[in-house]
């Protein structure tokens, strides 16, 4: 399958990686970023980017999860961009006769902790970002059968240009900073940028539904640190600090959420039908480390 695709959020972390892959597979890509759309909301006019020969939409654009919220009303800010702008695009796509809509949601629409969660698990979003993503999902599903929505809920995405906590972990391993994670025994699902991009392209021609693409296997936090070390050519220092002490320190220092992510379980199942990840964890981390070493991609936006 090939044809003309509207790619929103094309200047973000995922979009800058995905666009050339789409073109390499024969798609004509209308890559739209913030400069073309302006601020996103319920009144965003997507019609200039919807053409007679557009066969589908990959919607990455949105308000990314932020660590330090500055909005007075975070729920409204997230809803305006992640729910309202998404559903405006879906409605305008329906008017233009475009049926295939691939939406990048988030595992945060499901919750923050658990083992073997899947698309049928009851969603329990715990923050405005997750709630806005779930609301957009519900709105898209309510528009069936006028639009065929494929909704992907990726976990933490790593790859060239990664930012935030994953970049901080890369830097810590690279600098030889001792990490108090040696006694953590958890399992967490991740997905590399290449694997997510491949799942998105696959979603242009798969059965509509909600799916959770991930790397082939979950990984513990200590094993992830060791794998990062291998990719960087470093030997990480993992200190054997009890998890209960880590959590107590997190509560005292205001970093409870970060410690919970590092120590807790969060695994998923439910790949798109007919899809499997083409890249291993080691390959994905090698690609990430190479980008980190050269500085390529490090200026990209963190969000979708």
C-alpha cells in the first residue's frame, strides 16, 4: 500500500524520524508541523492539508506530557490540544472522504503501573495528559464507521533525539555516575523509535482498533542501565540500595513519581495484528547512543 499521507506533528521527536521512512516506502507525505497549523485547538483548520488523493492520516501532533506544569488549568490545556484538535481533524477528514486515521495515544491513557496490561484493560489515567488522550480515543471510536481509527498506545519511546528522563539516564551512565538501582526487580515495556515508526506505517493498512506496540520483551531498570552501558561502551555502577529506601527518599525529595517509574512494573501486550518489532533493544540503544554521541537529533522537540 502506498499513497498520499497527512503526517501531523512532523517536526517532533517521532515525526522527524517517521517522515523519511514513509517516503522511503513510497508514500507521498504532507508533513505538517506547528509552523503550518499554529496553536492547536477545536478551531484548527486542517482542510488545507486534506487533499482528494489523501488516503490516510497519521496524527502525532499534540501537547506532550510535561514534567513541570505551568498552566493554571492543565486539564483544559491538554483537552484543547489532544482531544479537541484531534476530533476537529477527524471531522474534517470525514468531510473530505478520508477514512483511515492513525492516532498516537499513550499508555498513560491506561494507567501508570501494572503487569500485562492490554487494550481491553479498564483505563485508569492518573493525570491530565492521560485523560486527554483517552478522551480523544473515545471521540474517535464514537465516529465509527465514518472513520476507521487505529489507535496506538506506545510506552516510553527511546531513540535518536530522545529527551527528558531517558536522556538524563544516558548522561548518568556516560559520566559514570553511580545509580542506586541495583536492587530493583521490575519489568517495564519500552519501544524504540524505529519500532514505533514501523508500527505506525503498518497501521495504515491493518484492522481498526486499539493496540499497544512495544519492543519484543520488557526489561528491568537495572538491565536497561546495563544495556545502555553496553551501547555507550561504559560499565555502569549500580549500587544495591533497597527499593523501600529509594521510595522514602523520593517522597522526601518530591521525586516520588520518578522513583515509582524507575522501580515499578508497567508491561503491555496487544500488538497490531500482523505486526512484530523489527528492532531489538540492543539495536535501538545502539542507534540512540550513536545519536547521543554525535549530537544529531538532540535539538528535536520532545513531543509528538
